[in-house]
């Protein structure tokens, strides 16, 4: 009786204690490493990005791009691989992007950007107005370069 109970307990431990990130045959992996080396859930990212020349997201004629990470069929971003790497480098917090800090002229010619959708299954919304196009590109790099 004790031996049977011990075997059942051992079998339960063996079958429920699979290592983190282990997948069963035919199943998709539960996680993967990000650009920073941390393990993130294997949930997709889908964002609608806009760039508008002005102080509002609808100023002028906004440029629009769709970004899927990993890049998929609906992606219209011209450099989705770099954009996805930048997004992962700040764990979805676009306010932390500072790709190429450097000198730009002080001419005020605003550009407003937005991002809305999901990052690794979490809702993501972002809006920011940059002083000019140079500041926008130095701060966000390829992410809003379309």
C-alpha cells in the first residue's frame, strides 16, 4: 500500500514538474528570449503606428504603418525586424526609447506619433510630440521612420 502511494506521488511530481519553457510535443513554445536576454511570453505584438507633421496625431496627413512582432502578413512597417528589436529593448515602454542621442537644431517643427494595440498580449498606447523630425528620428530610430 505504501509503495503504491509512493509511486503515484512520484509519478505526479514527474509529470507536473516540467522545466520552465518546456513544451509538449506539437505545442508551441511558451516563451522565448527577448533582445535583452530576458524570457518573454510567446504572445504576439500588433501595433498601429502613426506619424503626423504637427502638434496633434491627426495634423496634416498622418503616415500609418502596422507592425506585427514577429513580422507577419499584416505588417506594413518598412523595417519590422529593427522596429521589433527596439520595442523589445525597452519592454514595450516607448517613452524609454533614446536610440541615437545627439545634436539636432532647435527649430520647432513638431511631429506627433502614436502607437496603439498590444505588446506581448498587454494593451499598449503611446502618444508623443517631438520638437522636429531630427529629434523624432534620433529618439525613436527605425521605430517611427516610415
